[in-house]
C-alpha cells in the first residue's frame, strides 16, 4: 500500500534552508526527506525515552554528567552502613 503524499508550503529563513540543503547533500536524499527524518526524530526525542545510543552521545558531549568510580564506591559504602541495622 502506497503512503499518501501531501504537498505543503512553509516559509523558512535562509539559515534553515541552507541547513536542510546541506543535510540533503550530505545524506544524499531529498530536502523533503531531510525534513521528514528530522521531524520524526524530534518527535521521538520528545515523546519516547532516549535510545542507549542517544544516552551515550549525551554522556560523550557532557562529561560533567559522568560519576567517578570512587564516588560510587563511597556512596555504596554509606548506603550499606546506613542500612546495617535493618535486619534487627
């Protein structure tokens, strides 16, 4: 079954148009396909939880989000100590 196609008109600023044209050239697809992919990706980003790859990309771009191993070891030690008398 073929999908329906709709022709629409939008007004874009020069920078947005250049970005779309550059992506189309880089990805070797039509400008319409660039827009479809970007809109779909943005919807997935907003509505769905991020993919593992997206999380890794975020951590790679924001190293301050990473927690040092020593911090985790100390946190675990404190957690165990604070729960030590729960068995009584």
